[in-house]
C-alpha cells in the first residue's frame, strides 16, 4: 500500500518467494519511471516505504520498470 501511494500510477505485485512470509519479490511498474535509471527507480520505491526500507530491504528483491520498457522487453523486470 505504501508503494502504491508513494509512486504515482504504480502497479505493484508481491510474491512470497520462500513461502516463509519473510522474503518477497516486489515488482513495481509505473509511468513515472520512464527515463529514470534503475537506481533512481529503486530510490523512489524505498522513499515510498517511509523509513521501513531499513528493515524491509534485506527481505525483498525489487524489480522496477516503466510500462513502455515492459512492453519492449516482454518482462516487467529490470
């Protein structure tokens, strides 16, 4: 919910990759990522986590992309 609120137009999907409710793959697709570097995209997501990033970051694998890039590559992962 924090990511959806903090990154305009974001489509967020979450997957429990180990089945332990502690390690997640998070994919964030948003038009605001267009033209931004991967680092800038990740910084926006972590900023949206409002201070939770320090405790959450070791437990997530983050994928970000702009919708146009996803269509070109066939994946939403960058």
